[in-house]
C-alpha cells in the first residue's frame, strides 16, 4: 500500500482524553478513531492488525475442534429472562424493537448458543461439541477510561463447549488453556502473561484469567514467587497464600485480563433444558465451558508491552499491519517528484518503485512512503510511530543497495537488493 493513498494521517498531537499509552499511540498513528468514550472505529491499519490477530485465534480455535459460526447480535428478551440476566446483567444494553418486542444487545452469548445447541444435540453421541464466533459485543461499561482496553463495543472471540460429563469438560478445558498459551505466544505477550485464578467458576472454585502485565492494567494480581501462578486480588480473602503451592511469597502486579476460561457446568443448560440422553437412556443436563478473548483489548495489550518514546514497536510480522515500511528519500532538494520515474538516478541506483514492486511480487506486505514534499525527518518519525518491524530506506546514498533497520534496534545495514526478499522473510 502506498502511504500517499492511505486516507488516514498521523498526528503529532497527543490525544488529551486518553490515559492509556496504547490508545494514545494507536490514535496518533491512525489505527483507531475514538467516536465516544469507550467507542472506537478500526481504521485500515488497525483493522489489518485485528485481522492478523483474528487469523491467529481462528487457527488455534480450529485446532481444538472449534466450529465457527456467527450468532445474532440481538438477543430476544425472553432468552435473557430465562437465565435471569435481563434483570441482573448490569452492563446489558436493552432495546425496544419496532414490534414492541425487547432485545438485549449481545454482551455474551450463552442465551443464544444454549437453545441453538439444544436444537441439534439430543444424545451422548452428539457430544462433545465446541462452537465459537468472533463478533462485536456491547457492554454499557461504567468505567471506560482505558482506551481500547475497556470499551462499550468490542470484538470478542467466544467459544462454548458442550460435554456429557465433567471429565470431558475438564479435559477440553486444559486443551483450550494450551490453545490460549499458543495464541499469546504468537502475539508475543506470553512472557508477560500470568495464568490467574479468579472467582467465577460454577463447578470449580476458580475460573482462569490470562492477565498481562501493563501499567494501564485495571486489575491487580498476586503472582506466586515460587510457581508463578496469579491470584486475582478481588478474591483474595485474608492473608495471601498461593492456592496451588501454598507459598506465601508473592509479587503484586498491575495487569489487564486478555482472556478467560470458565467451567460453566449446567448453569446455562438447565434454564434452557439443554439435555442429552446418556448411554443408559437417562436424560442429563449438558455440561458447558466458555472461553473468551477480547480482540481490541489484545491489540492494546500488545502495544502496552511493545512501544517506546517514539511510537509502537510491533513485536513480529504476524501481528504487524505490514512487514516492511519502505521510505524513499528524495535525491536532491526541490526535485522530489521525478524520482522513481526517470529522476536524477545514478547508474545502478535503485528506485523505490522498483523495490516496492519487487516486494509486492514476492508477496511481502509493504507500506510504501511515497509521499512528496515530506521531509526525511517526518518520514522517519512516522515510521517510528507506526511501528512496522522493518524499515527500508532508498536514497542516493544507498546506491544499488537498500538500507534496512529493525524498528526495535538502532543499527542500520546496507543490503544488496537481491538479498532483500530472503532477509525480510527471516
Ligand atoms: P473484565 O473482568 O475485564 O471486565 P470480563 O471478565 O467481563 O472482563 P468476559 O465477559 O469473560 O470478561 O469477556 C471475555 C474477554 O473479553 C475478556 O477476557 C476481555 O479480553 C474481553 N473484554 C471484556 N470486557 C471488555 C471490554 N469492556 N472492553 C474490551 N474487552 C473486553
Ligand atoms: Mg474478568
């Protein structure tokens, strides 16, 4: 993509109403646009990152047998009444339809998935089954001050699993836990993320949260110095003692919950009479688990972990909106436009256009700063703000080579253009 054609622009102005670094940088760089408190649009660069994250999550959910669907965003009031959540779910947006019917705007989807699965699952032979979606969720959050980390509308991957017995759920739960670690490893935040015990399990004492350490985090967790398991401060009763290894030494960390997994048991199957006939012919309630990840929050958490004073530093090519950021510096002042056409090009001199096309042909995602009348300093500053992993510079000085610089490092290297592609693929 050519930067001259991208409709968004970077801004030097720090947004005055954003407290988290991730929202400040994502807004300034043109990844997101704030529409209202806790309400953001995804712009081309931001959507590319979200699509990259989506691909990772989709692959890992498919790998644990998840079947992808897309549920309705409108949830009939009667479904929510069946579980009592029409009344009890504080953050639910409640709407009145033209037919005077009322709806909840999807904040979570147990009330759709349970009756849906009931339609198709009747026998133990139909179980287990795991179903997920990636969809916009709506929550009327009271505090929405942390940029994309806590919003009123956000994409969530929500997976629901259905089992004939507790053992089946326990086994699958561990598989999803592993899949989550793979996702967070591919998002390069695994080392900063703690498996954390929290209240909320229905069949088990605890549910598990994946909590990533960041200054902007809204949660506080106690991390055991011995086994490194986290415990959410909210549930802590009395003196700290590690629930796993009984150790008392701990560190307190500020974190943000990027994902969580729950054993729901029969909490939602019972109200919907989601039953199956077991091997002895007896009806039994289906046992359920649910597993969530917030996509914009995950993007925000990555930026919280990976940035410096100049901007975002995307940690790998899989997440970054582009792999390479190609910059052309004009050869002579006052003659910017011709370069790359016939231009004042020396013998053997590369043109950025040539390199751009070469990269496109090789299938390398490249953002090409072909803007005219923009100083070298501004182009470099924008490259640092956008945070694309590899910066490529072509100028009169680089001759028949290309200057390469990794966003996270200071040193530059001159590479012959024949070696460029293989270099970018490593
Ligand atoms: P939190 O404790 O942060 O309020 P939650 O426990 O309500 O979140 P779930 O309802 O289980 O979270 O949602 C699953 C995932 O969706 C969370 O782990 C988080 O990644 C994301 N998420 C939840 N609420 C928000 C929000 N308001 N903004 C952005 N992401 C969210
Ligand atoms: Mg939570």
